[in-house]
């Protein structure tokens, strides 16, 4: 296989993440009621089984046992508006901007909390931290880089939480991660160029989550969580018109991160939530690929990202709760280095949500989030495999809608 094709494959596998941006390629819409607050203060709220994932130490704030399940529908739109005075090549027939290359994807999460005692809690979280797809037009200008991709990801997290005293709790979880990738690109610039496909590239990886919960007084909670990185080595097949099977491999690490959250009761009805976080996406930037006998080490020139969020929770009566929130994530990449497989930039989330108690043991909820991804512009950014294509422009449309439903069962 030519080295240029190996480089293209090396840079294209994360195309599937286009529709799942937030804190670079992280996803906060995990099927918990926190979707209604843009996950503001999720590491400190600790009011339902979702804390099994957000902060295992917060499980000590839950009485009894609880099962929480949630579903969400992601509806994304991203469309390039290229400046053809600075985009290469600008010749007729080579100027297709790719169309609307995002789409629709389902999301889900489930969380179970078991109270072994008042001070010892066990939990299990099952959710999808990543996932989505991208589908560019077959004749778009950068089709040698990629035209189509999909990524499915699954996270299983068994956890334990323990209360030390009235104001301090600790928790820890094991992250068991599975990812599967499929991709397509064109092997040449011409309209009749054959399609190259990556199929069944998958792997399991492992990481950890460690949390602390401080409760200096009854109305205040502070949650601190550290998540390790997760190393994956995707292994699959490269399929092309040539009948020979070629192996595909990709080594990379999802980012480690730290988040600190605050929950503060303002009075009997209102509570304020806030958090700040850091993710080590510069570590994710360095990774390697093999495609048959060819191997490359690549740097995406990503940098670390920062997050901030504010939320408000209102409980006017016993059986109704209303939430709202806003969050901001910084961009991991400059416009001069951006690539169309992961055209992420800064991310603003605006969310609302509600929960209604049907009984003492059953609570249902609904959430909505609007994510605006900024311009995610290209400033004469050279494209793989050889820099013969240069993109310049911005995203005319770059937003995502998340519609969520949740159900909680206490017993």
C-alpha cells in the first residue's frame, strides 16, 4: 500500500466523532438528568444514580437502591462554506463543499446503585461516551482524505463509594471501554477513483475514575473527579479493489481530565450548580497508525481544553423539579491546523430539563440541549495525505440538538 494512502488512513478514523463534539470529542449527554443543566455541577449534585458515573463518591448521598435509565436523540448539522479564492484546487468539478455531513444518532445510558450500607455503596454505569457518523458527498474536494465514517463506543464502569465521616466521602471506578470503527475514502482525485474501506477495527481499553465529595455543611457539596486516559489499539481490515487483505491498526489515547463541581442550596426551592474542568487533549494529539507494511507517527497539533458551566435547579413543589444550564468548552485546535475528520472548535451548550415524581419510587424526566460549535474555521489549512488540497473557510451551520428522556426507579 502506498505510504500516502497509509497517512490518509492514519488521519481519518475519527471522522465518526464529528457529531459528538464537546470538550474536543467528549460527550456529556449520557442519559442522566444532568443533561438538563449542560452537566453543570454534575460531579457535586449527587441526587440520583447518575452519580455512579459523574462522581462515585457522590453515591454515599443516595439512600436505598436506584436504577436510572436515559435515552437521547442527537440531531446534528454541519456544513462547510469554503472561500475558493484561497481553497486549492478551485477548478470546476473539484469544488464540492461536502454537503451536510452530520446526521442523526441515538444515545443511551443506564446506572444502577446498590446500598450495601449507609456508608458503603456499589454501582454500575453503562453508557456511550463517544459515537456518531459523518457522510460527505462522494465528489467533495477532500474526498481523498475521507468521505464516510462511523464510530460506536461503549463504556462499562463498576464503582464503589465509601463515606469516611459526615463531611467526606471517597469513590473509585474501573472504566472498561470498547470502540468499533468503520471508514471510507477515495483512492484518487478523479471521479472514477476506487473506494478504500476500513472495516471492523475495534479494541477494548481500560482506565479509572477517582472521586472525592466534601460536604462542609448540609446545603453545600463540592465534588472533585479525576479520570485517567484510556489507551486503545484498534485493529481491523483495509478493503480496496485490490483483492489482497491489508491489516489496519491505530494506537491512541483518549484524554485524562479533572473536574471540580459545586452544589449550593440558595433556599428551600433553588440551588446553584457550577463546575470547571481540564482535559489533556494534547496527549491525544500524538498517535500512530499502521496500514499493511506502512507505519506513521502523527501529531494533530491539538492542545488541552478547559470547561466552565453554571446551572440552576428549581423545586417549586415536592413532585416537580426544573433545571437549566449553560456550559463552554474551549477549542483544541487552531484554524491553520484543522482537519475535516474532526472539525471541532469551541462548544457552547444551552440546556433545560424537568423531572416529575409519579410516585415515591418512580421519577420521569425530559431534557433539551442546543450545542453551538462556533465557526470551526479553516485558515488555509493543508490536508493529508500530501497537502495538495488546502481548505479555507468556515462552517455555515455548526450545531447539534439533543432531545432526552430519563426514568428513575427507587427501591
